[in-house]
């Protein structure tokens, strides 16, 4: 059967972008149609300035939100990356497969390293090698498909390259995966800066809708979204990024086509109002389940424990095979 792997890193509170771009597909289709693994990729959260207690808290919160969003541990495997050593074991082998030039070409590395330097920090080496660990996350499970938002497509492309290269040099070891992007809202933009992606780790929060924002906060953020000059509502990502973003969010939440929805509005105010209410419809049940689940941390722990056990069993043979293929002497 099809194997699916995807994850979210605990670098901030989960956003509407994370939900519409990735998690919703996991819930609505992936867990039903495939053997799917969904991971809180906590090691990736250590690639930038981080506070240990906050990462720990956000990891638990992300796992709780996975469940609240509707992932069912009877249907899929939910776990935390650092609970399964195979990810870092394989990552090293893939560092010996990738080149530094490949890493430096990654758009996310360029953006995030620039941001770290701007805020006066230094760039951790792991930020550069991050895509290799992500490749290990995927290849360890022999995943065929990786449902992600558009911003991760380049990393999945790199994962494919590494898998093909490894297989050619050392014999067939890895399944070559492909990225699967949602048809709408693959790149939800920041409401205050609609030319940049909404990202949970960004410092400016006025343009970010978090999944756990109070309804009034969600309304305020959407009503204050930056729109474009002009007054008519038209769907044009290039010329009208602010309005296009609202139309895509509305489309993702209600099911209509963005172009078609645009025709139904003659003011930005009405579009914003409907978009806010549509987002709240999506968030309400998720927030209710989240509140119930936080009252039962032992349940979340047990889901993660069982998930890690299964993940370890799946990853172990593939990673062991990669060790042997690369020339490492088996320990007897
Ligand atoms: P960070 O700012 O720390 O990179 P992030 O919000 O980009 O956080 P990730 O953990 O990097 O979140 O990504 C988790 C998943 O959410 C990935 O599949 C990613 O493609 C998707 N995703 C993230 N932001 C968006 C967005 N704005 N629109 C659509 N999908 C998104
Ligand atoms: Mg990201």
C-alpha cells in the first residue's frame, strides 16, 4: 500500500497555513487511503534560536493539535521525531551523499539564515543540513508520498535526488518519494505582508492566524488584513496578492473556487467578514477537541509512545540496510 510521511516542527504555535497547507489533507484523505505517519519533527526546531522549555511545550501542543484536527491513532501513526533514533542515524549517511552546494541552494536556508543574521544571531550548522535530516525522515519509512505545503516542495525534490543517488551508488535501498501539494491554499500568505508566507516562527504576529487564537482575535486579524489598492474584488495572485490570499483562504474553508467566489463580492469588507466566519467554522471544532484533549495528557503520551514503537519497527530495517550498503561493518 502507499506509505505517507509528513511533519510539523515545534517552532511556534501552529497556524492556519499549517492546517490548510498540510494537516487538513492528512486528516481528510491521507490517513484513510494509505499507511500514513505524521510526526512532530522536534529535532528540526533546534536549528534556530530556541528555548528548551518552549520547544517541549510546543511539541506536546502540536501532537495534541494533530489529534484535535482529527488524526486517528487507529488509522495512522503519530509520533515525535526524537523518540526514534533512526532519523539521526540515517541523516549522517545522507550527509555523506549530499553536497554542501546543494544545501546552500535551498531557498529556505537562504531565507532563514538571513533572518537569523538580521536578528543578530549566528547560523547553526544544523540549519544548513536541515534538508538532509528531513530527507532521512522521509526515506527511513520508504514513503511514497509527502503531503506538504508549497514551501517544502524544494526539500522533497532534494530528498528524491538523494534517494536516486544513494540507490545508484550503493544499490537499491530507498523508495523515491514525491511531494503532494493541496490544490488550493498550498501557500497561505501573511495577512500583513501578503507577499511572504504565513509562518509560525515569524516574530510579527498580526498577520498570522494561529489555530488556537480566540475567535475575536481571528476576526480582528482578518478584518485588518492588508488588501490591495483598487476596490473591486478580483482573483489575481500577482497583481492583488492580499485579496487573492483572502479568496484562497475562503475557498479552502468553503470549497468554492477563488475566481468564482471573487465574483460574489463588491467590497473588501464583505469578503473579509465572510472569510473570518469561514475560518472560525473550521477552527471551532478543532479548538473544542483541543480543550478536551489537554485535560488528558496521559492519553496523548500513550498515543506518542505507541506511535514511536511502530515507527522504530518500520525504520530500523531500512536504516540498517543503508548502513550495510554504504560499507559499514555490521556489529555482531
Ligand atoms: P517555520 O516558520 O518554523 O518554518 P512553518 O509555519 O513554515 O514554520 P513548518 O513546520 O515549517 O511550518 O511546516 C509544516 C507544514 O506546513 C509543511 O508541510 C509546510 O509546507 C506547511 N506550511 C507551512 N506554512 C504554510 C503556509 N503558509 N501555507 C501552506 N502550507 C504551509
Ligand atoms: Mg517552514
